[in-house]
């Protein structure tokens, strides 16, 4: 009986629309390429939750495109700052893990990438976050911050032609970490953590 309930819960997460801010993120798993380990690996949202870290999911349309490597290059430049805040960074596209491996190792702009690059070729995880484009089979540019408790606390989605700012992402993670530790406080516009 409890197994049926779990199945119903999982189906309802995937069939009733994308996860939104304030929702618990359902369990999912993806194959991935780890540039840091130079090896294929797996990404599991439930295992990430068990680590007690923040998670940043960074969806991008595709490998071998003009804008995506510039975004991932800047994300790589800010990766250490995000790690210092206790965040695990995972980029996601609908490419296969083999395409990501080949692209990361051949694209000069991606030489500094050390975060895990997850593969979502069926679009299952992209659909969970509402970024899957059914016409193209690609993911829109989506950035999602997930708390250590597994709740979605920040969501940003934009179209294919405008890149995001990794520095602003660092500020958002920093602000969410701060209010997570100080729930009675807020972070106004232009907020920066005291140094």
C-alpha cells in the first residue's frame, strides 16, 4: 500500500506541472560527466539532499552552441565562490553524457569547468523544472537553487538568446544561505554579505 502511495506521489510531481518556488524537489537521477574526475558518474537529487548542501541546477540548451560555453566558462570562474557557500553546482542539458564529455574536453572555454555536467536526453528532469521546450527538444536557460532541505528557493528561466550572470547567481546563493541561517531577516535590493 505504501509503495502505491509513493508511486502516486512521484507521478503527481511529474504530471501536475513543474516544481515551483517553495515546493520540495522530487527525487530524480541523471547520468553525468565529471570533468574533475575525468569520468562518467551519476547525479541523484536525493543523494545531494543527504549531503546537507545547497544545490544549483544550471540548465542550458546544448553543447557546441555560441552562447552556452560563455555561460559555463563564467560559471566555472565563480564555481569556487559557490562551493565556499556550501553549494554543489550541476549544469544540465538534453545532450548525452558522451556529447558533454567530448565537448568539455575539446572546447577551450570549458577548460576550467570542474562542476558536474548532467545529461537529460529524454527531458524528464527539464520537464520537472518547467524548462523543456517540446518543439526543439532542448532546455531553456534555467537556474534553480535548492536548499539543503530539498526545497526550491529560487527559480530563473530565460529564452535561448540571453545569457545569465554567474556573479548574480553567487549573490543569490549567498543571500539564500544567509536567510536560511537567519530566517527572521531579509535581503533587500543590492544586499551584500558583510565581509
